[in-house]
């Protein structure tokens, strides 16, 4: 239900971030306590661990209106749960190729490691992803498939 | 239909300044299932919590969403408030509109829009939340302390005095750590051994402490309150039960010229040795790399090359055939006190560190490090406490100390401050002057960091009473000319280049993390920083805990620390451990995985990805006892709740409570307005 004023507004990407509770979520908290200004386009969904992230979450996010997705967790060897991030890394190495095959441009997906002490890196990840997705424009293919063209 | 209450916090001005809280409350109030919406200045305050309690009562809420700060900050607060009104605490969740929104954005409209989104996701999630029960697990009232330096000793004694049993594991043949090598300590000039060795003996004799020297932690499994630790007892080649520490064996050892680790390479030891006279336990160890017997064996020589110590031992305690053995200890808490190593000035440097070619890479014998100076100054050291330089045994009349070698130099690879060097260099100048009355000590420093009780006064004393000359500047090169060392330097206060002559130079090298600490950290699931120092759970408010529940940090394994800090930290860990042990049962969040046996096909992919071994096999049988199938079952006590199993499960039969697929998809679905 876009109002005329909204449709005239410049395109603002919508980005969903799936992050782990221990490293990236806390790193994003640190960015907040450090008052690091960043693009307001990212919505965080908190999970215990990147190992919990099902690739279907990402596809679902695209279907429900996301133009880009960030997945971020603890650095290798730094996982709160010892190895969840390794499982995530393998899963997304495979998923990345599948996503391209499914018509999702590589730049719409951002995988990164952000530790609890890297508030600045989180800001860079957020700003970087927002800029890349902004250049690509809205992702509408799946929304059309779901019958909700925007 | 759900009956959810939403509460939007202004956090004073912190959120309200950027986010239009009233608008957020108004918008969320229109969502289906939301029966109560309000904003308030401080939700976490007493009146704020009272609002939640009141709404639960009056409107019969079955879910509460608080949009405020990070859940890491106040989730517990609000869940408690809900529980006090009889609402299951796990039906309460938070949306983070402060750290993740108001503090990082300036545009009011867009921040408000984002806050509404974040809160809406959580409301949708809460609609699918299930009441959960806190898990209660028993506590093993025994602690493991890793490392027998001053921090480990203090932690072990405090815990043991508190009435709990302690297993103290030390990798070296004796406890004592670096402190046992020091001559005197700042800022009081106490003799280090005099204050340390009584504590070492206390550890040895304490009925609650089980000391395992020359041992290392091999494997750690389990979780807070219930760890199981496999310890490798390295082959000492001595039967500890038979040895009475008479000291006869080192006297007959034929290998005598091994650089002594305890004397920082300045003294010599034998192949069978006790590291130092006050060692605890006072049991020798055979250094198999250097021992003639073992060297011959390694070369394949059948004839026994040497057995002098064995012949000499009247108690038959020497056992050349001994092998590493393993013991498993059950403990409820683990204190890591593994200490530090010193930055080496040798040419061989670990990756990322540059080394000091300009100081001769440690090839000039009279350029030594701080620990070597300690041994020279120590009455138990290789010179018997006489200040004699290593090259020719002459008394150095001019001595130069360089601070920040390795530390605070990005170009060399370490940017942090090692914290203790300013103080021990001041101490060294004093010890030097007390031994060489006509000698001149010069110190090159970048800044003098003497924060601490009596510390600044101590440095002033070194300068004013003991005549140390402090020069602000760096030394760019050290070279030898005959017997004299020449230092090219730059005085940054006068802006003048200098050429200084010296008889001996002491480098105050950086403190680095212990080698192998990464492997230990991985066994403990503890995290560490880029330099290998272990990470505390919170830099200010949880300084001795790690992010792994039940694992605590004491001393220099966490960051460079001096003795008073290490001891304070060790006592703090003991307080934490004893606090943990004061409970009969531990409470844990019920964020654990559960398997639906009806759906499970028994592929056990979950078992393969579980880092904790929490997945067990369960047989499903019919009434006659015939096996129908084997399914996975999660041991809730062992499961830590990462959810990797759920993302892996092809039949979607395992669910992580609190983060089920239904809940997450509800959040994602809420993306579309």
C-alpha cells in the first residue's frame, strides 16, 4: 500500500541480519554503546548461534521483502558453542552458489565474522551491505512469485 | 488470540531523543493480539516494572514485549517482573531499540520506523513462545585450577580455605611460576621467595588441595557444575611416592651443562634436576631430551648408557620406564591461571612480530632481558646475588635499561602496554644501585606509567634517592666496541641525538600470552583476543568470568598484570567459585533442543554436528518389546542450546526451545507489512 509520498521517496534497501547472540549481537551492542552512526536499513534477528541459521531463513527473508541479507557470527575458533560457526561456514559456502543459481545476486548476501569487540567492524558491515544492495536496487523476483508485487 | 502487552522505554532521553516512543506504542497497539501498549520514561525502574505487573494482572496478559535496551542488559529484570505476577518468564522478550537503533541513528523518522519493525518482529515471535521451565542441575563442589603461579596458588588456597576441594594442575615440575624467579618485588622490595614459598608449602600441605605438578589438561567435557577433565601426568621418570627429595641424584648426574630454565639461561643444571631449591613438590624430574640414558635409547643403543642416578637412589624411586598416565577428575568450576611468557629478543619471532635486529637479536651476551636481570640480582641466582655481567663476570659500572621493548610498538607487532615494565625497571635501578654503589643506571622510557598504590612514589625514589637517570627517548641501535656497549639514542625532550656507553643493557621485554593458550582455550570453549590473552565476559562488570559458564580467569592469562592485580583477581575467582558451590542446584535457561520422536528418522546428523555430545540414542519399542526404531534424544543437562542440530535436521524433528522454526519464521514473516 505505497502512498504517493512513499513512492516518490528515494529507494531505501531493506536488509535482514541473522546474527549470533554472543559475538555479532554483542558487537552490535558495542557499536551502540560507542554511538557509531550507521545506515538504518538493517533489522537484526537474534539467534543463539550462526549454526542455528537454516538457509531457508534467508530465502524466506527475500520472499518477505528483504533486498539483502547479512549473516554474521563469531570468528573461526571463537564460537561460544565451540563449532557452530564452522557448520554455518560450510552451509553458506554451499548455499552461496545455490543462491546465485536461484537468481539472488552475490552482493545481496553478506557473510561476515564480527566479534563482541568489533563494534566498528559491525558498522562497516552494515554500511557496506547497505551500499551494495542500494546499487542493485529492490529485489522483487520472489515477492512477485509470492503474489505480492511491490 | 494472544493477549500481549507492549511497553516502550524512553530510557530517559537515550531512546526518546531519537525514537518517537509514543508513536511506536501507538502503532504496535494496533497489531492483532496486542491488548496493551504504553510508553514510559524508565521501564527498568521500580515504577516501570510495576506498570508491567499491573498490566499482566488487569489485562490477563499472556505475553510481554519490552522495547528498550539490549536484552543482555535487562532481559532478566523484565522476566523476573513477569514471573512475580505468575506469568512464565519465557513469555517475555525484549526488542533492542537503544543499542541497535536510537544510539546509532540520528534521523528521527527512520529510527522510529526501525524501532517499530524491531518491536513488531518480537511481538510476532512472542505469539509463538511456549512457557518453559528452568532446568535444574546438580553441582560438583570441586574446582580445577590450571596453573600454579601466584594467581593459581592464591585461587587454590582461597577456594580450599572456603571448604571446597581443589585440583591444581601445573605443567612445570614445580609450582611457583614466574614469581619464584624474581629477586625482590615492587613497590616494597620484599624478597619474592620469602613471601611466595610459604604459600607454596601451604598448597602442598593443604588437606583440600590435590597438587598435580608436571601435568597438563588434555580434554575438558561437560558444563558448569559438571565438568569432566582428563589430565595428562607427564612421565617424570621418578616414582613420586617413593622419592623423599634427598637430593642425591642430581649430584651424580653426568650431564651438567644444560641451561637452567629457572635461571633464565644464565645458570646451568643437570639432566635429573629439581628446578630450584624451594621447589614444591621437592621431587626431581629427568629431562629426557638431555639425559644420557634416554639419548642413548633414542639412538637405538641397547646397552644402558648411564644409570648413575638410579644406582645412587637408595629408595629405588627412579623409573626409566615410566610413561605418561591419564587421570580424569570431576569438577564443578575451572579457574584458568596460566600466566604469561616474555617476548623473546631472539631472531626467531612468531608470525606478526618483527624482532629487534637493532639490539643484536639477543646475540650480544651483555644485552639481557628483565627476567635474566632478576636472576642476576637474586641471592639464589647463578651469581649468588652479585651483580656480574654474563660475558666476562665483571661488575658493570654503567647499566642501561630500555623500556617498552616489544610493547607499545605497532611496527614490531604488539600495540598493547605490558603494564609491569615501568615498575620493574624502577625496581631494577634500585636493586642495581644497592649492589653497585658507584654505578650509574640510565633508563630510556617512552612514558612512565606508575598508576597504583605507592607506585609513583617508588619511581620517584629510584630517581631521587638511588640516582637513576631517566631519559625520555628510544635507542635505535646497540653495538659492541671491545668490552663496551654503545647505544645510539635520541633524547626526545631535548631533541638531541645521543651516544651512550654501557657495560650492560637490560631490555624490558613485553609480556605475551602463554604458548599453546589457544589450544587450551578451545578445550574450554573460552575466547581469546588477537594476542592470545583470554577474554573476560565483560571488561568492567564481569572481569574474572569467561563467556563459558563455570570457567574463570585469574592473573596474566587475561592481560598483562602485576602481582597485586593477579592476586586480587585470583581471590575474586575464588569468591565466584565458592558462590557457585554455595548452591545445591544450578539453574539454567531452558534454551535446549528437544526431539520429537514421532518425526525423528534416526539419521543422527544431529549427533555428528553436536559439539557437546548431547545427542543420545533412544530405542522405541512396542508393547511386546520389539524394537521399532532408534531415535535421537537430547540430554538437556549437556545441551548448550546452539541449535546447530535443528538447522541440520533433514526431517525437522528437533527444535531448539525459545528459537523454534515457527518463532523465527514468524519474525521473518513480519518483515512484510
